[in-house]
C-alpha cells in the first residue's frame, strides 16, 4: 500500500451519470448506445451517497464533471448538481449541447455549475452532423453554446480530431474564438467502443498526429485562448523540445529519479486541465466513474479498480495497484520506458492497452525515437 502522503492529489472526476444519449456518434467510447436511461445507472440515493463521500473524504475537493452519454437526459441531474454545490464540491458539465434551450441554459447557470463543455466535431454543419449522426446537431450545439455564454457561463469547446475533420483544424480554432470560448480541447481519437469500428478509416497516422500537434502548438502560442490536446500526451514532449534552451521540466536524463513535473497551486474556481502540465493524467490526476459506479483511470482505459458502492473513491484512489503503476514511469515498457520525456508524457495508456492489451506498453501513435534504445536482451 502506498502512503497517503505519496499519493497525488485527485483533481478531476469524470462521472458518467447515464449512458442515455440523444445522439449516435460514430466515435463514442461506448458500444451500447441507448436513447433511454439504463437500470444500471446509479440510483438517486447511490448518487447522493457518492457525492457525500467526495465532500467528506477529500480535502481539497476534486472537480466533479457530470458527463454521459448525455447528462441532461437524467431527470434528477439538477438535484444532484445542486446537492454537490451545496456540499462545496466544485461541479462542471460536459454536454453535446443540443438540448440546451435558453430556459435550460439559465437553469444550468443558476445550479452552481462552474464550467460547461460542448463538443463541436467540425467547423461546419456537414462535418459535425455526419460525425454525430444527427442532422441539425451542429446548429443546436452552437445555439446551446450561445445561450450559456449569454448568461455568463465559462465555456469550453471540445473537438475530436480524426481524418473527417483534420482539414478543419484551424477553422475549429477560429470557431472557438468566434463563440467566445475560454478554452479549447482537441481530443485525439482513442479507438475504444464504437471508435474501434472506425479506427482504420478515421484514426490519424503518427505522422498526422505529429503535424496536428505542431499546428495546435502554433494556435496556443497566439495566447488568445487556453488550448490543450487531450489523449495526446506527446504534446508535452513537443512543448519541451520547443523550449529546449531552458531546463526541461521533468525530463529524465538518466542516472537517478527525476521529480514529477511541477503543478501550479490549486486556485479554487481557477483550476483547469490547462494547468496540469503533464501528458497522460489517467490515474495520476484524474479518474473516471462509470454509470455503474466502476472506477477507471480514465474513460478510455477499461480496467476497473473497484466500485464506489462497495468502497470509497478515496480508498480506491489511494490503494489501487493499477493507479500505483500508472503513477510510476518506471513501469512503462517499450520505447516509452526508455524515453527521456517519459515523466512529462508517459504516452497514452489507453491507446497502448487497445493496441497491445497492456496499459504499460509503449504509445503506438508517437513518432519520437528516444536517445536510449530499447534493449533487445
């Protein structure tokens, strides 16, 4: 068992409050997409108990992100949000935006939500609607975004990058500026669930990933908006290479352990994923709780460490052998294991698991060749 003092602070919990969704996105990390609520969703009582445990056991309290499916499909959603807010658990909402009317936007703002993210997987209706499998979903999502923005909500735009929209990379960036988003998160496709079925056709090659990350770095350098690629930990290797005239934070130069990258101090409402200066955060700063209450390192790495109905999340966070291995770069295999940037990158553990069946294997979508070669002995 790891000493609590050695366990990193849990910053974000992504909670799949329901699997119900009004869209049928071709890249969904779930295979069993449903228009209806599931009997396996945590009951209101179980959900309240889960939130109570967060308020009781964590100090400081992590941000609880209500996600799905489509969280707005859950009828008791605002009761749960308000309960979390009253118990001083910071809350955020991840939605596809299509259900957000002006009335609902006002209710979201008044519920205690600190930030809302809306996904736009293209800069045009044609690109987005085809990916989301619903005509008109782009216009509805944009309308929902504008409603929330008009009431003063802090807004984040998410975009999943694949071959269907990579040509709109810059247009997506400009759309986020036009909408007045505070943050833009580019998600690099992780082939799980439905995403496995489109992997061959849609997933970017390592070369395309590298080019996209370099372009994203260019947008971020303009400092007009906070930008972070998600599920693209090698972006932090690129950042380190770009500032190679300065000491590389967390770079392992051999001959002993290097400290973990410095993280900025917690600042209440100001904390965001953009402040977490490390690549793969699965099990190190974030975790995912499924609609059944199962705890995973992230939403794309389907290895359960327990259920919140049986064991407190704090205990799972502190004692899970899976989380323990994810927190120590010494367990990494292949070229990730010998890479000088492994402490600021770590590679995508979910992609490694999908490709090799081993979440500690090397990242399959990284072009970089470490200075030290992998031993063949």
